[in-house]
C-alpha cells in the first residue's frame, strides 16, 4: 500500500466519524436538546384532534322468550309423542294470544339416550331416553309477556329461559344514531374552522370524516394522520378515505402509533362517544396533559371516563365537559391560549425587542 492509499483511507475514516457524530448531534438536538426546546417555544396554529361516534337511545319494542319441554321415558316413540303433545298445546296457547306463526320458531329438538353405569359389571347401558324441544317466541305486544309466561307451565312447559327485551328493527335506529353523530361532527368541525383552528383526525371514516367535512364548509384546514405507510396501503389495506383532508401524514405505525402522533401533534383533543381507539387517544392526551374536551350526550363514554378519572386518583383540571360543540371549542381555545402565554418564549416578546436583539443591552 503506497502513501497515497494510506492518506485516502485515513481521509474516509475521518469523514465517516464526522458524519456519525453529526447524526448523533442532530438526533439529540431534535428529541432532547435545543431544537426540541426551540420547536416547543414557537407559536403553531391551534390544532384540534377529533375522535368520536354517535348513539341514539331506543326503548325495546319486542320481547323474546325461549322455553322447552323435557320428557324422559324408556320408549322413544312414547317420549316423542308426549313431548310433542305438550309443546303443541303451548304453541296453540301462544297463538291464541294474537302471536303470528312467523314469530314462533323451533330452535332445538334433541333425542338422546340416557346412560347408566353399572358398578358390578363396570359397563354402561341405556336406561331410557330424553327429548328436549325448545321454541323461541317473539312477542310484539309487551303487555302480553306476563300472561304468556304465566300460562306456559300449565301446558307442560318445564323449562323457561331468560327473557330478553330488544329492538325489532335496529338498522333503522342505527341510521338515526349515525345521522345524529354526523350532524354533531359537522357542527364541531365548523366551529373549529370558525375559530381559526386546524382540525386533525385519524384519517378515518365516521365521525372524524364528517368533522373534517364540516370544517371544509367553513373553508377550514384539515390534517389526517393515517396508520398506513403509503397512500396505497391507506386505501387498499386499511380501507380508509382520502376526502376532505388537505394533508395526510402516512405514519406507517399502525393504529396505536398513529394515535400517539395524532395527539402529540394537536393542541387539544375532543372526545365523543367512541370505542377502544378513542379511549387510547384519551389516555395519550391525559398523560401529555393536553386540554381535553369530552362531549356529553346520550352515550356513556363521558360517564365511563369520569369513573376512570375518579378511580385513578389523578385529578386533572385540563379536562372539560360540555354538550355544546360551540361552547366546548371556545373553552378549549381559551385553555390553549393560556398555555401559549406561559410557554411561548419566542413569540411573546414582552420587552418589545426585535427578533435579532437589535438595540438590546442583553440577549438571553
């Protein structure tokens, strides 16, 4: 190896070491050092993240009753005949109360041998048969539930299951719940835009999408944080929309990582009726001491969160409750602006010095 090769080799070693040190300095500055502190002192736009769903309260309009006839005997034909006779009598009684035949369905008909174990011969043998026949009845007139239940034992019914009260056409009410949630979402988005704030969402469907739509009604700016790494993954894998967002940040961190970036990129968080993703975003905002607005409504999310906060024994005066989106946004912005006054060291120049420090005796 000649002298020129040695010099070249040493040169590349020094250059590699320089870049390694430079990368360490940049990473430290960005996450722990001056760059992070400087970034926190700047005055970004007010940013609100939205996460919620909607519900509607509906009273049940039908009752479902499950009842059975269980018969035992040594002759399976006699057992079946006895069982069918009792069940037919019960069904005739139910129909006499005005129930339609379509609301009476047999859900179980099982004939099984009954085995007995003989200790002397150490063998099992069939001692008889057991037939179980179960019928499910849908009662549309709730006033008849008591009379029907009272009349079943007299017809030979010896097992009555749990009574459930349900909604006969839940799809109709689900549509109503969605419409209410979407209208509230639009109202929330419009208020955020009217206040000159930016709306951030999880770049997802449902409530956040309609909140972004409402913001667009007022010419607002919307940023979506996607769990996907690319637009193609966002659309084809996660099945998420591209509409009503001015910018989409493809995090590539999945739903959990997306939620973390979403909350930490926002000045305040609005929580409505939601599921596990909404609770995750609330937890991140709670730990980061972000201003949190919890929408009150017919849902139980606000009650659940109240209970969680009380049980945690960690008082937090940065959480507000309100049922009015307009009032909530105004209160959250007031909290954000107070935070700015405390931490915005670069923007709040109370001494009226220029940013360059010109004509100042001291520059701190």
